[in-house]
C-alpha cells in the first residue's frame, strides 16, 4: 500500500468498484480498501436489478442467476397483480450472483490499474484544516496513514467514514428496513418470475420477496420497518411464519441479514476532499430497497468528478458539488425523490386499502401503462387517496 | 440514591454481523470489524435503538451488575 494516492476509496462494494475503475481510466492513481477478507461475501442482498444495469456495465452471463421476465404482487387478501413483460420489453431484469458480480467489478478496477487491499479497514479520517486528506488504515496488525487528494466513502449501510468527517449519517429508526433472507432450494417456483407479498400480517411496512435464483431455488426474504421491529416480531419471526405457510418443503441453504435505508438521501453528499456514494449516501430506493444500480451509477460519477477536480487542482466542497448536483438532477435522483413521497403514502395504508388498490389496478388496461395513467386511474377508483395526500395531486402534474 | 448502570450486551452467537445497527446508532458507538461487532461503552448512551431494529435480536440493553 502506498502512503499517497490521488483517490482513496473506502469499501469494495459496487459503488467503490465503479469509482475505482473510473479514476484509473482517467489516468490517476487509486486504491480501494475493503475490510472484509473477501469481496462480495457474505452477501447482504436479494440481488434483483432492472435491465438498465446494462447501461453501466457489459453484463456477463456468469453473474446472472436468473433472467426475470415478469413479477407478481400479492395483496394482503391474496389477490394477485401481474406485472407483465409486455410493458417493459422482453427482460424486466435479472437476479445476480453477487458473490461473483461484486468480485468481478473489483477485478475490472484492479485490471485497469487500481490497487485493492482486502481485510484492511479504515478506522478514522485524516482531516487537516477542515479538508479530508486520507484515512487511517488497519491492515494485518499494522496501522498506516494513507493520504489522498479525494476520499470516496463507499462504505455501505454502516456509513461510518462520512460520520468521522462530521456528517450525520444516522438512519431514523422508522426508516431502516430490517431484513432477513434465506437462500432456499426445493421450491416449486417459476424461474422467470419474482414475487412480492404485501400486508401488515405478512411484513409490516415492508414486504416479503421471492427472487428466483434459477430452477427450484430462490432468495426468500423480508424487510420490515425498524419501527415495527421488537422481540417476537422481528423480521426472522415473520419470515419463518411465511415460509411455514407458503413454502413448507423448502430447504434453507444460506442465512442473510441486513439493513436497507428507506430515508431521504444525505442533505449533501460532498465535503472538502470527500465524496459519498451508494448506500453510504443513503441512496437506496425508499420503496423497493434496491441500491445496486444507484451505487454503481454514483460510484462511477464520483470517480469521474474526482478525477476532473484533481486535474484542475481544486478538490474543495464547492468544486466537488458538481457530483451532488449531477446525481440529484439525474433520472435516479428524481426517482428517489418521487419514490420517497410515494413510500410515505403507502406505509400508512391499511390492508383493506391496499386490497382495494390492487383490485382497481387489475381492472386497468396494461397496454397504456405509465405512472401518471396508473395514479389517475387509482384515484378514480380510490378517491380517498387524494384526501390522504396532496402529494399525489402534485405527482399528477 | 442508587444509580443503576446500564450496558449494551452483544450476543455474538446470534449476531449475523450485517451492520444494520451501526447505521441507526445516533452516537456512532458501534463498529463492525469484519465479522466482529464492537461497542464503545464510553460513547454508548444505552438508548436501545440498535437492539430494537436488529433483524435477529442480538443486542440487549441490560442493567449492569
Ligand atoms: C437484505 C437486503 C436485500 C437487498 N436487496 C437488493 C436488491 O434486490 N436489489 C438491489 O439493487 N439492492 C438490494 N439491496 C441493497 C444493496 O445491497 C445495496 O444498495 C448495495 O450493496 C450498495 O452498494 P454499496 O457499494 O454502496 O455498498 P456495499 O455493497 O454495502 O459495500 C460497502 C463495502 O464497504 C465495506 N466497508 C464498510 N466500512 C468499511 C471500512 N471502515 N473500511 C473498509 N471497508 C469498509 C463493507 O465491508 C462493504 O464491502 C439489498 C440490501 C439488503 C440488506
Ligand atoms: S444488527 Fe444485529 S445482526 Fe446485524 S450486526 Fe447488529 S447486532 Fe449483529
Ligand atoms: S444503545 Fe444507542 S447509543 Fe448504544 S450502541 Fe445502541 S444505538 Fe448506539
């Protein structure tokens, strides 16, 4: 490990890996620090992504566990809403194999010239005159000082690095989705279909998912709001009850736990010498919890902006703001903002209202499916939606 | 007056080292060292937020002996 790099990246997830590749592609020196002994393991994810991932990286078949061409939403009363592929082209998305995928993204960065160190942990930030200048790294029993022009915090849901730089990254209790998932086999499922189950009894302020991992195998998991979680009512309790009812013959071959933030993004995702990306910046989708693509997109953008700022000799907060402005203004940034408002509406809904919504969506003409049409029709059948929320009215404009 | 000391207990045989608790701790008292969760007793205010949201129930705020 050198004691000086142009860019130091904390965390070797999809965000860190994409950032590392972007920095070295711009001709600068870069190092990724990952505290775990292996990239991508243990998995903390249901591994579902939309087809738009191919805009960020050339997909390799060996990363893909399953191609998804449809999804179904199961309402509290058991009604099924089919989300059909005709609406979204042939492939709606993929279920990845993140043990392979995460590792290959880091591999790409390494092959392009980025240094990578595993079982190496940042334990604090080096700050001089208010500017982030590097990190203290614990590796193999040694403590090293590593300096950099820009540090990219890609340290995931824990997000401690930004906190050491004085930025409050605490996720509110009501806005952490607390999750448990099993990788299960011996299941009678359609390998091209992902399912979502809603309802207070099933998963309060969250959902149960079954994401296909191929023939007879799936990620079966649950996320519930931290607010609803307590002894006897933890996500594991709900998931075990769900499995006993719906998948009694399934066999569990892996246990996965984790937290996903469903809060607003950090108010500002840069500081002097610092850029924050992916989960560390609280950029997972407040409705679905999906954050892989958002981490990849912001990681890449952060790497590019860092390289530009280093080339121009100005890594101040003001110069790095270009990153913050760009992602907020992107399709992703606007989507996060809208979905946060929609989430705020949906978590308050009682089961009967959810049933009634699914019932009315089932009457819709899916040929002309778009968000505005959907909301307008929903309001037609469920006028109380407007009473509950002025927000929906704004979403119609 | 007797002051009751509280402390956060980590049940290591239950913990799945996922870091969810780290993200909600308002004091930044928790730290995940690879697969080993640590709490800084100097910083922890025993608020119980982490133990509330743990997916597996691996944390508990207890009265110290
Ligand atoms: C149960 C669950 C299901 C999910 N399902 C989906 C899904 O289906 N689809 C989807 O898109 N998203 C899903 N997500 C979210 C997704 O996993 C994250 O959004 C994504 O991994 C974020 O990438 P990242 O690079 O920001 O962070 P991460 O992938 O979390 O990577 C951060 C890395 O930083 C390392 N690190 C942390 N601190 C330090 C330190 N101090 N020093 C060195 N290294 C450090 C960590 O070990 C980790 O490897 C799910 C999450 C959970 C918990
Ligand atoms: S949330 Fe629970 S399982 Fe996850 S690291 Fe904290 S104590 Fe361990
Ligand atoms: S009890 Fe409160 S202060 Fe202590 S570690 Fe848990 S969340 Fe942090």
